[in-house]
C-alpha cells in the first residue's frame, strides 16, 4: 500500500494502530510516575523512548517535555543538564508507531496548585471533543466545543496550535483539528481515518511563537551533500525514521560533539534537506497545558486508541 493512501483500513492495519495506541497509553502512565521535580529532562526523554521500544513499538517522534510557557517541541539535546523545576507545569507528548502506524498522546502534570484549574479545563475540553467525534462532523464544530469549554473555565485556547489527521509515517497528514471555531474550515471527520485531538490552553494571550532553539528535525528531501558526515546523517535518518521527526541526540553515534552536529544540521536545513521544528513558546510567556488522544474513526465506531 502506498504511504498515506488508506481509504480502506484492513484488519491488519487497524491492529497496528490499536497496538501503537496501547503502547502509547502504557508509556504515558509510565511517564506520569517518572516525572518529578529535580529529574533531568535528558534522563526522562531517554527513559520514555526506551520504554516505547521495550513495549514493542518505536518512537514516532522524540519525546517532548515542555515546561511552563513552552508549549511544544522541547526535547532533550546533547549535554542537556536542565531538570524539572519545582512548582512547574510539565507537558509530556509521546508518539509511538508500529510499522509506521502512529499513536500520539500527551498529558500535563502540575506541581503547583494554581495550575490545577487550567489542567482541568484542557482535559475537560478534550473529553467533550472526543464525545462529539463521528463521521461527517465538521472539524470547526470540534474546535468550537474545545474553545467554549476552555473559555468557560476562564482560559484561552492556543489558536495557532491544532490537532491533526495521521497517516502511515505521516504525523500531520493534511487535516487540522482546530482548538477554536474556524469558520473558514470546510473539513469534516471522515471514515477510515485517524486523528489526534490535542487542546492547548493558557491564561496568556493564546498563541505561540517560535523560539530561538531547535532540537527536532525531519527529512524534507534527499540532497547531494559533499560533506561525508552530512551524507551519513541523511542515510541514517532515511533508513531509521522514514520522514518522521527525530532528535539531534539520536545522531550522537555519528557526531558526538554537539557544536559540530548543530553546524551540520543547520547546513542541512539551509540546503532544504531537513525541516526544523523550533521550540514553541506562549507569546506572553504564560504557562500552557495540553492533553491529547488519538482516535480511529471507523464506519460503526470511533475508537480512542490511546486511552
């Protein structure tokens, strides 16, 4: 089957989606027990990714551990000594795949009582959106439900972050599931499709901006590079990740010196061989909460694969 063409989901494909979801759920619960103030983010990311492999899956993207105003795309980098701070709000975003069939899930852990209502607002928004999903529903209606729920708690949804459709080896496959009512979107939920629903909310302005740092990349196209290490990186990520995102630290077997690795990666981005995913920060630097599940939409039922 060509990648991305899944108009008919066979029993075998469905089973792989379900297995990925089951592993993602188990690893999310494992992460909940691991995340504690004082733990190194590097150790946390490595342990979660190792657990995915131990359970029979592969990471669909690097484990994201995004703290307070950082909304997404933070994963540990080579030499990262940062730790989970006291009284912080910690988002852990986990992706698992089986033969390219992906499950995507996230949870937010609060170590500060003042963030509890924000967490409740986002988790409730996710629950209500999931209750509404079925074939034919407008994605704008799902966004409206998420927005209204979050605003009822006195917070703002992050309007420029959204859920997304998923296909084989394609984490963001074209359809966005907004976290606000999008009157311009004509998309509807379709049968035999997989979607990640992921509300984000904040007490701040309600949108994110790209930060200066990047720790996550993906292959955009194969390029003919003169540098031997560049060629080795391209070969490695093509073979291992098949277009899925990867972390810079996953390449330490090729280049162990971070400053050198970053120079090579930046050059590959400049030459349009790699996509880069900057760390995303809430524009007013207010804390952000996130919860996420993956759903498999079939003709007769909608399955939350990551429960």
